[in-house]
């Protein structure tokens, strides 16, 4: 069984939304993930299931950072940098 990369994050009641909809509403604090966003959940799972051995990609986005965190968590070789559609 794989150990998931994301951590358990808090689910907190949201009073204003609960009052507005007359039903209990909560918010999930995904900003407490090691990558700072929910994207580690999907990217980490894909990388684990695919059996990735190397990681490469852009580093200027939340998704890129989540992939870098996944690579670290899986102890894989990585290469990150600025990618351009118009190389010089």
C-alpha cells in the first residue's frame, strides 16, 4: 500500500455559508499541505501510481511546486526550470 504524500488537513465549519444555506457548510484548509495547495493531492497520486522515476517540469506555478514536493516525498531525481514555448 502506498503512503499518501498529502497530509490530513482540517475541515472547519463556515458559519456564514451555513447560515446562508440553512445547512452545515465547511471549508477544507488545503493551504496547510506541504506544497501549500490542494494540487499535491492529484499530482502526488498520479506520480505514485505511474511509478515515476524522474521528475522534470516548470517551477513557476503551484502545480510545478506540488510536483517538486511529490518528487522529494518519493525520493526521485528531479530537474526544474523555466520552460519556454519560444526557445532562443
